[in-house]
């Protein structure tokens, strides 16, 4: 029996039971779940093993790689820029970043870029960790990248590249020209007291970090057939977007668990479920703590705008809806009520805001399993009372 730590408030006891059952029945290793409702923390649970090799336990302050669930927190920085009138979602990207207007990208809007509709899901030239670490060099590569097709015509998941484009766009509109990770720390994490980093600093000891347990076969088995086959094809869009150049291994460091001082805003965020749920709670309940304008929150709740050929995603091989850097609650990916937005992460993680219910949810794990609709996450969300 795995000891479950933390609390679940009145009415949320079933969430605690589902969390416990994940260890008994669904092969959980280490995990945490946190839920806020109407601005109050009602669930805060953690348990299991932080490091399978050593048997060290998952502690209250254990942090773990969020993978693509990082995208939601990265998108929060641009929402804050929008609330400060630095950024218009329907303006052309090159208005803020003139060098972007190369190779047929001059008409790409911020909205299209953030919705994975710019055709910029892979790099056409080598990009390694040294380029990722040098934002000026990276900006040059981003600006001269040619879209795979006419921007705005089709959608393809920008698995890694999206965050780099978001980061440079934010650097251009921020009066202090901060990186996305630094802006997140200064303007969101520090203000709200979040244990979450987009660019993990050296000061965080390895003992606070959960080590990933990855079974590639199990992850592939959990995918829809078309996506599974594409993920194994080096020429496919998803392989090029996620696996290579620089690929999702760029933010892993075997010696230090995760890479330090390296910003990968599409997948390299490291933190706690508690931090993610707290951040989304602000967005779900009016945004007062961050000074978010009603117009910004309304834009985030609004339905996604499809590209010309619809929501079929050329990388994910199915219909998925994205808007303003977030994934939306949609027919093929249900979470929360109409207007909910957030982001899942490879392996099973999910965090989102559900403004209609005043609810924010986050689940993280170090046992990498499903890509979509992980049974552990589904069990937790099914236990949330209406």
C-alpha cells in the first residue's frame, strides 16, 4: 500500500480515493494532484516514489518535468502581455518582430502562430542545445525558417518550436526584453509563490526532482493507431516536430536529472502540481492577482478559430483545437466545461482552467505512460464533483 499524503476537502474525498487507486490498480509510481475551486485549494495530494532506482519517496515539494503541460504556463505570459496592451492577438507577428517577415511569414498573425497554424512545427537547419541557450542566435534561426505550407491553411502541432516563437515574441514586446522564463518568474511565479520554472536554475537540488520512468512501448501502445505509426516514422510531421532537432531530450540531463538554465517553453517546465493549479486558479476566477483584464480572459474562453482546412492536425493525426497557446476543451479532448483551456503533457500530465466552474486542476507523474486520455488522469477528473 502506498501512503497518500496531503488533503482532500469535503466533497472531494472521491478524488483522494481515485488518487490512491492509481497506485493500487493503474501502476502509478510517483504523482501529485492539486485542485482549486473558486480560488480555494480543495485538493492537494502526493505520494509514491520520486526515484525508482533509489526508492526515494515523492515529497510535498517534489518537482517533476511537465512536458507539454508547460505550454499552458508559457501561454500565460503572453496573456499577461495582452492585458498590458503590449500585444494584440490579431496583429501580425512581424509588427512586433520585423525580422519574422521572411520566407512568406509576413501575414502570420499572433493568433495563428499560437494556434499551431503557421506551418513552423520543425526546423530546416540544425538546432542543438547551444543554439537553444543563446536566444539571439535562436531568434535568427526562427526568423528565417520557411513555413511547411501557407500559414493559416492547415494546423500541425508545434511540439517544441511553439515555445521558442512565443519566447522571442515576448522578448520583443516586453519593455525590459526579458526571456519568457525570466518574465514568468518575475511576473507570475514570484507573485503567486509558485514552485515552477521555465528554465530550471542551478539552485534547485537534484533531491527535489522526480526522475522519469519511461516505457516507450507502453506510450506508443496508448496512442491512436495513426499517431503511433507516425511517431515511428522519421519523415512524419510529429517525429520532426517532437523527436529531433532539438527534440524533447534537449531538456534532459542525466547528470542533473533535468537541464539547468535552459528555456524550452513548449516542454521543459519543471514544477509541482500545486504551482500549476494555483496559476490556473487565478485565470479561472477573474485574474485579479495578476491584473488580467476581462477582455483577455474573455479571449481565452472564446472558441478556437480554425485554419482554412479545419482542425485536423497534420502532426497529431486527428482533430484538436488550440487557441492563444492553450489546448481547448473540444470533442476529441474533453476536460472541464465549455470555455475551459489548458495543456496536457506527454506521459499523462494535465493542467487546465475551467472558468465556468471556477475550477483549476493539475496532475503530474513521473511514470510516463499515455499521451491522450491517461487512465490515471481520467479517474481523477471523473471523481471531481459538479
